[in-house]
C-alpha cells in the first residue's frame, strides 16, 4: 500500500528540515503508492523522460538546426530528469496516461468551476520542488501516502480540505487524478473495515535526528562542565571543604573565647562565695571592686581576658606560696593546733580569706585544665 525511501535532510521554505529520499526517487514512490503496486521503475521513468526530451528537440529543430535557440537548447540539461533521480510533472503525467489517468491542477480555474468537494475525489498528487507524494482514498477513508513518513497517515473527511489548503499555503502544487484507478487489495479490505490511528506517523529519521541532537547537547554540556571545573573534578570540592574547615575553626575559637570569659567569671564568683563563707563582715567592700572588675572584663577582648586571667592565676599562686611559708613560720605545731589558737586580729582574718580564695581558684583552675585535656 505504501513505499518509502530516505537520503538525509533538506531545508524547506519555512526554515524547517525535511528528509530527502534516496536518489530523489519520490516520483517513482508517488506513482506506485497511487497505483498500489510496483508498476514503475527508475529505468522506465527514465525512458519516458528521454522520449520527452527527444520530442522537445525535434520541435526546437523546426526553427533551424543552426539557430541560436536550438544550439542553446542542446547545451542545456534535461528538464525532465537529472542524475539525482528527479522526474518532472510531464514524466508523471505521461506515465499515468498508460493507465488512462489524467492530472488536473487542483486550484486551476477550470477545475474550480466544477465546485467539486475534495472528499468526492479519489486521489491527489502533491509536489513541492523535487518532492512528490500521493493522497488517496482507500476504502472509505483518506490516507497521506507520503514516502517520507514512517507509515500511512489517516486523514478524516473533515480534515481533508484543510490539509490540502495547508499544503497550498506551504507552496505545494496539487493535482487531481481523474480516471479509474486499478483494483488493489488494500482498497478491497478497507471497504469492509475502518481503521483507527492512535498516533501520527513520524518523519523518517526524526527519532535518529532527535537522538543525535540530544547526544550533541549532552557533549556540549559535558564540555562546559569540564571548562568550568578542574580536570580532576576535585577542585571545587576541596575549596568547599577548606572553607567549611575555616568556618568550623572560627566557630570553635569563638566558643573557646566565650568559655574563657565564663571561666573567669566563675572563678571570681567562687572567690566571692569563699569570702562570704568565712563570715567576713565587710562583704560590700569586697563586692564593689569585684563587680567593677567583672564589668571591666566584659569590655575587654577575649585575648586580653585570657592574658589577664593567666597573670592573675600566677600572682595568686605566688601569694598562696607566700601565705603557706608565712603560716609555716608562724605556727610551731600541727594544723590542728593552729585551728585551736585564737586568730589574733584583723591580719589573721585577711590571711584566712586570702587562703580560701586561693584554694577556690586552684580548684577552678584544676577543673579547667581537666576539661581542656578532654
């Protein structure tokens, strides 16, 4: 019922791409699709074209063999066929005359005067430049037998007139085939049944072209990625990892600074609590400088606080050693005897307060060192 061939892609007048048939033998496929059989070969159509060329040469020779028109005609290539396998409308028309068929231009005034509805015809031949295809009625349904499609395309009766008008707008010449077409098996079968087409056939090579375009786009994308990234593919990852590590280190440094400030405040509070437990009456006198020191520490930077805290611990440690040496010289017996003796004045109470503060600070310092080691 249908013949096809393909030889690549060509650009139509609208800038789109259409496949080209192998050897431009679409005229042969058009005739055989119309007649529904292998009735014409390229050799037979070439013979008809050569016969037409000879008839034209004889007519041109009537004006004189030495005339300028005749010599120009002989130098020109044939207008009925070429080396690619193209055949003219004259070749197709002469080939159909063998079957008693005639071609009439669809939009000619002579045909339009008849006012015939396209659905009442039997077939059409359509031509644009070097491409030919058949639109034929088989049974009770119309089919587009374009050999560039992967299969016949079903055309409804209501869509036929619109389809032909669309072809004319695209630049196609449409010819009505007049006469009785030979009987064919497809026509007899479709007289009994009607077909339904769920999906329109695609152009031959359309899937291949889409696959090729997708492959090209993928290659372009990979090339763009290679240009934007290092060849080993690890540069961006390493840079992100480095930035992450820097941010993490800064965060830990800030946390450490905050911990140092908190440790210093905790040490001062523990020292103050040690002073209260000794029962020293003038607690307000101690609280005032401690609070001032706390406010001053909050206004300093973390590094300065750390340095001051270190200096403070070292100074307190020296004072603690001095107090222990002094106690060792002042108290002749055991610590129990020292506790049993009378404090003996304000100086003794201050030493006890200082000792309690030093012990509290030492405890805090040991605790901080243990946490830093963990």
